[in-house]
């Protein structure tokens, strides 16, 4: 019976007095070391198909999911995201009438963000509007095409976003981040025609 390593990690090491078995020694070492490294899988479904039976995950196991570029930790009961890869900012295509860089806040963009193991959607930038109808609608969809499917929330997310107080009786509007990836802003009207609406720093849970 191979003794365990001196670090208390339960890795079997072949002893001098064990019967010669090079393949067995290599297998014992691999079985101890591999589960304690960072395992790489194409996706969560691939991981689930492989880590079953005597290969079932144990507390402290780490995996890297290549499709979402995410490091996960098994806490003994479930997989918890502990990191994401470099999540690039995606420029949001705007609906007619809106332009980027409102109030010099930059191009309106979004990205996937992971906070304490929870995936979230983060925005930066603001939209501008040079003119409004005489009597604007009460709400407007800001984007002409849906956000990337990876950042669609599971349920409607409603937040408050700031707007200009110039040409507006309000300094904030309601923003609905919809489950289909569209951004619907509410509160515009005859006395609410702000030249800019900012989403800078807005974060919603997915």
C-alpha cells in the first residue's frame, strides 16, 4: 500500500518495499495529483459528464471552463465561479435617434462581470439625443439589436439611471434590462427630454 505524501494531500507514493509496478506507481501518482490541479473542460456539461462515479467532484476541486473562460471551485455541494477570463467590452448598437458619448461618458458598452461567484452585466458609457418629438413616448428602447445572449438576465432587471436635468424635470429614469437583451428606458415625456442618459457603472445580476 503506497504511503501518502508528507503534505497531507492524500497522494499515494510508491514505497521501496512495495512490489515493483511502474504502471501502478504512475497511476497512483496521477490519480492523486490530477484532481488537485486545475482541470480543463470544454464546458460545464462536459465537466458534468466526466466528473461522475469515482471521479465525482470533491470540495476544493478547481476547473477551468473553456467556453465561458471561467474558473470554478467545488465547495462540497456545488460549483461556484471564482473568476472569469478577460471579458471584453461590447459596443451596443443604438436605436434611431440615439448616439454614443452622451455627456462625454464614452461609447455605450457592456460586458460580462463575475462578482463573488455571480455572473452580472456591467455597462459603461452614455447615450445622447439631439432632439425629441414634441410629445415623446413614455418609454424608448435604446438598442437596435439585442445584447449578446450570454448577458441576458434570467428575469427582468429594473434599475435607476441618471439623465441630464437640462430640458428635463427629472434627473433619473427607469431602465428595464429585459430578458431578450433589449434596454427599455421609461420616464420621458413632454417635460422630460434629456440630451443624455447615462448607464455608466450600472450593474445588474444575471
